């Protein structure tokens, strides 16, 4: 296939580029900055704010895979621009260039739009996709990990130190970025219309935070203690992070709001059709290979 990709300079999109190339697909990927040449990839200079560049991106594509979005923003306007306005622009470009298929990457946070600005913006982006005239699939990933991910790196570092601070007791699902990338590509080539998919690693019921901490410990060769942090403590930590790192803060009040929700387990009723996709990467092994990659790169 010829795929038009947003978010190709980020973690999930970057893994997707490799998976797509290995499967023999051609990818045209949007970028704001100059990128080094990569086999099977044509970089298109532009942004979600530049409609002409989006139309160049989508020209002659068999499918759009829209990964780009804002996972962190200073205010509601930032989430609106990154997740809602950006999705509207991609839908318009896909329509105007006649792309027959649109795969939209949302989030499990969209299930609970009242919890956070992030989740609310993802829910609004899903509505735009659903009311479009395009053949579409929406994917709500759970927690995504894998080589190159900086979002979960701190958890690996904590596991190595022997103490993992986590939100209050809850359950979550996990998926390796390469399994997610494979699903997105498969959906790009499918004619299954109107799917909303919540994929995971195939582990029924997800994991408790203590089980997740134990898996992280095995990955780095430690036996860490997991500590459930009260919500108020996380709120205080978010305020301190904002004070110290300002716009670069990783822990924000908005993220605290959805981190503390007790159920981020993928809904088995929204699993991908098994004739299209099944997860292949065992999470214990996937976490270990991710830790090995971090060590090789000097990150851990």
C-alpha cells in the first residue's frame, strides 16, 4: 500500500515506519523538520496547520494513518489544536484527495472525556471521524511501550532503582508499539467500516499496578517495591513539575486526572477482529527487549 502518515517523527509513528517498510509498503510521512533519508519513506515538509502540505501528503495514498496529536498541552486550546483541529484538517485533506481509507489513533482516555482535557479532545476527534464520509477505523491504544519510548522510560529507571511510584491502585492494559503499528497498517488495508478498536497484548483483564511493577522489575533484573501514590500527592508533584520544568513538565494536573482513574483495561468487546490481527509480542519479553534497547542506547 501507499500510506500517508502523520506522527512519523514520534515514538509510535517511528516504529510504524519500520514495520511498514519491512512489510513492503510505501510511506509518505509528514515532518516539521528536515529528516535523514530512510528506505521506503518519503518525507513531506509541513504540519497539521498547513493544508497544502496535508494534501501533498495524501495525494495518491491508499490510506491515511493519523497518529499525530497532543498528549500534553498547557491548556484546553492546546489539546483542541493538536487533537481536534488537526484531525479535522487531515480529514479534509483525505476527502479532497480521494483517499479511500482513514485510520485514526485515539486513546482509551476518550472513554472518559469528563476526566481530562486530553480525553475530552480525543473524544471530540473521534466524533469528527465518525461523521465524516470516509471509510474509517478508530484505534484506542492502552499504555504503549517499546524501544524509543520516553514516556515509560522513567518507570524503567524507577524499577532499576528498586522503587516504583505509581498512581492509586488500578488496572491497565499494555501493548507493544510494534504490535500496535501492525494493527494500524492492517486496518489501513481493511474495508471493515466503522470499527472502534481497543487493542492490547492479549492478557485478559489487564494488569494491576503491582503486576506491572513486577514485570518492569524482571525486565531490568530487579525486585522493585511498588508504591501507590495518593491522588493529592500526585497533584502536588504535578505542581512542582510545572514549576521546575514549565512547559516541559511531564506530570501535569490533566495527566494526574486520568492516571488516577481505576480502569484503563481494553474492552474485550472492542477487540480487533481476530481474522485481521492478533498481538504477537509477549509483554514480559517485550519489556525486557525494551530495557535492553534502553541500556544499549545509554538511556538506562
